[in-house]
């Protein structure tokens, strides 16, 4: 599948040679789950900051503004760390994100990957929205889609997630260098 392309400036090369094979799906999904747990801290701090600055007294007030604020905060978080190569969860699971050639991501490509990574969530959210389903049913649909999206990576030639294929990025195994 062709990647969306941006005119990227040449990125510096990674110091250690990379194995460009994708980590196992189980490892990538474990990293994904750990990333979700770590995001609770980001949401807590960003939500506290938003609530304090906007003087929000009720959780339902300014709900859409808070969601937009969190979208931007998540974008900054992931774009920053992906351009550096790894988030904390990725370091823990020895996974690195690189471009197709194995070079570090530019800020633009990291931002493109962030926007395309919403394919994990937008289809089930769009499917659930018009029906006002209870939380349990919405959760089942969301988790079902996440499982389908993850399993679809088995059909990619390099076993990459499809949003990575579209963004021109890839997840690779990366052992930290020993000092």
C-alpha cells in the first residue's frame, strides 16, 4: 500500500543497526496496552490543567473543549516521542518507530502517524455514535474493532499495522546499546 508522502528533510541515522522486522503482534499489543496505562497520567495532568484554567466545576461542562484539548495534548506527546524514536512503553518493550528506510521519524511524519493512528478508534466511535448504545455494548464494539485492526497487520507484507503502512513508518525491534 503506498504511503502518504511529505517532503522530509534527511533525518540523522540511528547509531546501532536496526532489525527492520516487526516485533511480534503480542509484543506490539502489550506495548499498546502499557501505553494506554501510561496515558492515564497524561490525561490526569492535562485534565487537571484544563479544569483549573477553564474553571470547570462540573465534569460535563466544557466536555467537547476538553476532548479537543486532550486530542492536541496526545498529539504533542506522541509526535514528540515518536520523533525521538520511542515512548516510555516502547522503550520498555524494546520497540522503536522508524521510517521505511529505518531512519528516525521527522516531526511531520510523526504527526502524520498520530493522525492516522486514530484509525484504531474512529471507525467504532462513528459506528456507535448514532445509536446511543450503553457503555458495555460500546466497549465490546470498540474492543472488537481493536482486535480486528490488530489482526489485519497479519495481511501486511512486513506484518506492520496499516496506519504505519499509510504513514510510511514501521515498528521494529530495538535492543538498547550496552554501555
